[in-house]
C-alpha cells in the first residue's frame, strides 16, 4: 500500500492504524523480555524495526525534544 497516495479520511484512518500497530509492537517488545535493562527510546526503535521487518509498515519515530 502506498501511504503517500491516500487522502482525506483514508489517510487519517491509515495513520491511526499505523499508530495502533506501533503501540501493539511496543507492548510485544516489552513482553518479550528484550526490553530488560533498556530505556524507552531503545524499545521504541526496536518496535519500529520489528514493525517494518515483520509487517512492512514504516513507522517514523517522532523527534525527541531535549
């Protein structure tokens, strides 16, 4: 699916689906034990990597403000 070609409500729902998929992947990473001793940034990076590798969904992590 080409995310760039979506418009209107289709784009809104596609973005929501990506966010839900990402949050579920974060929960999966935490439950897997991989996250032991790691911070939230590392966990989110791993979740985004797994999401892309396993489901082909590219999730752009938001920029962290220091």
